[in-house]
């Protein structure tokens, strides 16, 4: 029995899996409001008391960087400690991985129905795979083939310097630098970044902001979904311009990541935003920026792009990580 978890600032999803059924078929699953609990260990105890099951291994995909088996959860006052979870679960095999690493672990086992094709290409079966995930923040990772299976490698690529690729993007950088200091890709290519682009479009008078839209955004807890919605509906030119620039930046950075790891196995868009904007991703702003890499344009033209539509990819990947270790442990026991 394997316990897997997707731990985020808003929600925590826990599920139990077996090696026989695999990561596609949890035998028990529950969702918890993260903000109502003081720490993950309390949720784990509550979940297991509900199920009456005792796992032999546990893997948690956590929204935050893993440092010496400890994660300070982004957007939540939690400190997730693998040692504490081992005491609670009374097992030795407890693993913490970054949430984007968990998404990367899901990719080799995703079904075709879990994906939406943005751009077809010639996928090399054992080629490196790039993963870029704009959600609240921007996550990046890649996978490489070790001769037996794909191994995910996490990164903090979303915090690298934003590199403008067009005159408009250069003006965006000049606008944001005095306000933010360091301008990373996350500042312009995530749920947190979309309002920064909107403010730039408004303040530089590229587009006028309608008074009705200003009033709605001022009281919104999160302006990003509103901006995307009115862009899609064609109700506000300023929203359309914001989303177009966002797509261009995302396409450019996705292409950068492909070149950095030579992702001949394709690039996968994860996170909360891409599944909601699939039609827009098939348009010119994203694809032109993705392939516009000078002498490597032909190379990028040949790289397939998919969106991960499965909202439980991080949970699925955490389960896949645990099942890989469980399989190794079983093999070692058989050998001895």
C-alpha cells in the first residue's frame, strides 16, 4: 500500500494506491482545505483514521523547494518535515518531492486522454522531455532517459532572468525593473505575472482601461481569471493585449527550455493556466514565439507540444514515484 499526496497552498489531496492497480486507480482518495490545518501530519493522521489502512511507503509532492527533507510550503505557513511524517506513519520510506517534480513523474505514464495536442512534431522515444508549468507561479523541470526509464530533474528555472525577445517585451522589462528589482520569468509568465503585464499595458497607454473593468478588478481577489475571461470573450482590448503578451512570453520561454535540454521528446505544459487556454495556445502569439529561435527555428518546428489536462497530475506523479521505489524494494527482497 502506497500513500501519495499533492500538497498545495489551497488544497491537500491524499490517496492510497497499490502496486497491482497502479497510479491510475487509487483505492481511496480525499481532499482537504490546507488552510484549516496547522500542518500536514494532522491531515495524514485524519485521512488514515478514515481509511483504516497503513501504507508501507509514502511520497508527497509539495509546493515548495525541498531542502534536506524539509519543505517550507509556498503560500502556506507549513513546514513539512519527512522525519516527522516517518514518526506519524511509523515507516521509514517517506519521500518529499517538489510539486513540479511530481508532475514530471506523471508524464511517462499519462494516457492520451490526459493530454491535449498544441503542436504536432516528431517525438524521439528516448529523447529528453521539457516541462513548463505556469500556475500561481512558474515551474520548470525536465526528464532524461537513463536506459531503463525517464528520470525527472527539478529546477528553479522560473526564477531566471526574464529575457525580452521583442521591443514590446523590452519595454515591459524597463517598466517592471524599477518596481520589482529582479524581474524573473515568474513575474511575467504566471498567475502572479499576468497582473504585472496588465498594469504595464494600462500605465503605458497601449490600451485604455474601461471604467467597468477597473471597478471589477479592484475588488477581485485574483484578477488573472477575469483578464483571461474577457480576453477570450473579446470584451476588453486591454485584456486581449495582456493575454497576447503573456502567450508570447510563455512560448519564448518554453522554446528556451527545449533548447537548454534538447527536448526532442517534446515539451509538456502543466500548471493551472494551460488547460484553461488551449485554444489560445494554438494561436500565433505562443507558437511564433516558441519556434522563433533563429538558426534553431527548424529544430523547434519539429518539437511536439502538449498540455497536461489531468488536474491530478501531481498526485498521479507522486504515486508513480512511490511505486517506482516500491518496485525496487520488491526486487531487492527477491534478490536476497
